[in-house]
C-alpha cells in the first residue's frame, strides 16, 4: 500500500472487510465472549486501514470504547496521522510504526 492509495478518498472503506471467522477467532484469542457493538467498543485494526493496515488476524484486536485509552482516542490519532501522511508532513511508514509501536504513548505525546 502506498501513500497515494491511503490518501485516495474511500480507500479504507473499499478494503474494510473482516470475515466473521476472522472476527470470531480474534475475539476468542483475546478471551472476549461478547462482540463489541460500536457503542461499547469495536474490533479494531492496530495499524488502521487508513494508514495501510490489513484485515489480517495479527493486525486486529478487540478495543473497548471506555476509559482514557478507548476507541475514540485511537480514532482521533489515526485521523491525525492520516492527515500528516497525506499532507506530506510524515512518511507513511513512520506513521505505521508510531501507531503499531505504542499508540497510547503517541496519542499522549500529540494530545496530552
């Protein structure tokens, strides 16, 4: 995936397709018995699709919406990194590394 790909409007929506079997396997691997419904959390991509991440099991995890490090905060960081990449302020690979290495630390560094 290239910068051009991720900066094309609609890219993430076109590649967003996690199979139910994959989804079930991820929840089971994390010991989560009930799927999140969007209000209480989501099955999330560690490296988001808008940053060139994939739907592979290794890139997925169940993420709660609750707390200081919930899905809304990660979404905010994903959007900021995507904007930086598309504006040429950051290389795509650097954005991927930052979010994969420790997204919580990156969020706090950027937003406090």
